[in-house]
């Protein structure tokens, strides 16, 4: 059995993959789309089933007014003490000198939910993750944002101890454990303790063609104690422009029950105009960032590497102990709207579907006109992901406008400007 990459097609960025028993779980960014944080499960890493989204109430997530590409960035899913822990960032300000964002924590004993009410953790940076050390202590690991003029905005990776009694950080323990290297833009950190070493996986280079993942390690969690791998980058496609997968980097490491290792990474699949160079520009990733999985092995010095080279492979051997998982063969969707709730594959912008937007059931979806497609506050739009380069989409609309300023129908939506 082989993994065919990408395993999650069309708008599944920033994968956080874990294993609980014989089951693997992936959480993905959802940005300004509601519900927040897409979840999937599998027992073979090949076939994946969609689970209920984690953030499905405005108590857990209210993005009204969030700018395009704000909202949920790089959620971190972990499992410890008999429950799932979910760290997520809600980014309110995307552009400019400031990144106004808040990191939250929610937990549940059942991945299907419900999730606990959110605990505000901090707001000094994004891409936070929770590390559960083997001595029972927990730490928040995150990118830290520096708004100061003449400073690089990505101010290294910060570690802060998390008090499980108060469910709050201990700010006096905060320290920078690694500044990254000269590629800059270090973000998306995840910590793992393996064979007595603390391994730090972090993304660099921005989410463009120069994107990459690097590894550093230390025997301790002391300030600036981490040393970069001599074989970095761990994964990148910057120097493999003709690879099927591009932009690989940000992601998470997981082991199998039998001791194999895999890495889930974001990726892009560009297409090209015949009149364009294949290398500059490299093409256009109209499906957004997707999720790929690569096989990992360890060298004699204890450093991890991607099997097949740091550019990764389109087809990867599945785990030897994989349990074949039954999952849909396609992502096709046909909806007659008979149910009085929306199918979970549908999404709305920033807030959940409610009576202000319209109603569903009895064979129709009724939308009540609000703002335009440029509106960040009040908009009646129900949409789903592109998950294939070639697809057909159609709908039947009953629409009786009384003014030329009324609009209804089918749209290809990228953001409030396109």
C-alpha cells in the first residue's frame, strides 16, 4: 500500500499530525472560514475520513471582521493525560508592523467533540504548539513577533512553561531557545523528545517557493541551547522546481506503533501556462496549500532525514503496520439540502450559518441578502473547497431581484478582493 501525495487535497494547510493508539489524526488551518480547524483520521495514512470541525461555535471562535487570510493559523493537536489538547491562533491583523493575535487552548476527551470553552493563553506571536515533556511538565512553543523598527519581525522561537493547575502560562519562565538561521522567517515550531534529545522542527522562508523545514536539537530546554542539523533543510522544494510537490515545509512528525517515522507537511501543486517558464514563475497553486506525508529515517548521528531526498516523493510506502481504512474514493458532493443543518463540507465566512444568513431544509437552501462579497462582517455565502484541478460545479437558483444592486448565484471565491 502506498501513500499518494497530497493525502488531503485542496486547502489543507499547516498539518499537525499525531497518533493515538493505532489511529492518526491531522488538524489543519482554516483561516477566515467557519467552522474552524479541519480534522481528519486514518489508520493507514493513505485513506482519510473527515471528522467534525473542532471550532463550531462563536464561543470557541468569532472571526467577524477578520481580514482575509486572518483567523485560524497553524493549529497544534496533541494528546496527553487521556485527552486531546488543541492550541490555536486567531489572527485579527495580518498586514503591517503588527500581528494582533490571540492563542487559545481547548481540550476534549473525544476527538468528535464537544471541545471545552477556550482558555486565552497569550498573544505575543503565532503558530503556537504545546509540548508535553516526559516529566509531566508542559510548555508552549511559539514564534514570537517583533514589531520594532529595524528589527526582524520573526524574533525566534520562544518556550514558556504552562501550569496545568492554573491552566495558564508562567511568563517568568519565557526564553528564546532558537533564533533560526539566515533564511529567516522562523515559525511553526514543534518540539519532540526522542532518545534523550529535544528536537525542534520549525519552518522558514515564508509560505512561498523558498519555504522549508529545518531541525535543531538540544539536551536541555535552556535559552539558546539548540544546535541546527548539519544537513538542513530537512524538507524543501526550493531547489527541486520540477518536483510534482512544491512548497513543502511546515508540518509535524509522528511515529508508528512499530517504530517507523513519518512527516506531514503542507505542499502546493502548481500548474503552468504554456507560455511561461517552468522555473520562474513556477506556476499557480490554485488549490491552495495541501497536505503531503513523507517517510523519515534517522542517520547514525541521530538526525532525521526525508527518504528519497529533501524534495520528498509523490508516492511513499505506507506504514508496515497500517490498518486499511475505508474512506470516500472521491470528494464529489451532491446536495439537495433535505437536512435542516448544512452538510459539514460547507463553510461560511468568519461566523456560523444562522437565521440571519438564511435557512436550509426541505430541498432548498434559502439565503438572505446581506453585504457584498467584499464584506468582512455581514455576508451570506455558503462555499466548499476546490479539491481538484478539473471539476464541474452547478446549482439551481430561484432569484427575483427588485433592483440591479441585488446579486445571487454561483461564484469562484478567493478572498474579499478576488
